[in-house]
């Protein structure tokens, strides 16, 4: 996965650093954002290969970020993997309808499984 860029949009500093470290160890270039608005701006400027997106974010929710990304020509093809604590089916359905590539519930996946999912999504480009 050399030279693939992943943007992590996560307001939990501990989780953000943990995923950033694990992705860097796998040779990914990592971009970070701690708010929805910041995540959107970084995505529009850098056009990462994949965004690891939390839904519960300050400024803009992950839903809003996802909807905005998929509306714009330059960002609509970015792969988006939702990683959240929201386990309600309607949230999952909404994200998939908005164009997310997959939806993971934080409590159900250890980081190594999340990294594998990222690789799977990017491998199927």
C-alpha cells in the first residue's frame, strides 16, 4: 500500500494517534483532522485515497462531511470507511446510501482489523 494516503477524521486524540501510527507502520501516508470541517478541507485540498471517518465530530458531523464529499466532483471518488460508535441500523443505511464504502463499529473491531479493511477497500480500486 505504498504511497496510498489515508485521511483520519477523528476527534478522539488517542484513537487518532493510534490509527495514524498503525497506518504509518504499514507505509501509508497519513493526514489527520479532528473536526468535520477540518476533515472536509483537508480532503478537498489533498484528495486522499481513503478517509477513515468518525460520525460524531465537532463543527460538521461525519454524515455532513460524507454528503459534501460525494456531492463534489473532485472528492466524490474518494473511498470512505466509516468508523464510529453509532451502531443503529438507520445510521449504517444512511452512510451507505450517501456513498460510504463500508461501516465499522469501533467496539466491534480491533485496529488490525480496521487496517485490513482499509487495505481491502484500497486493493479493490
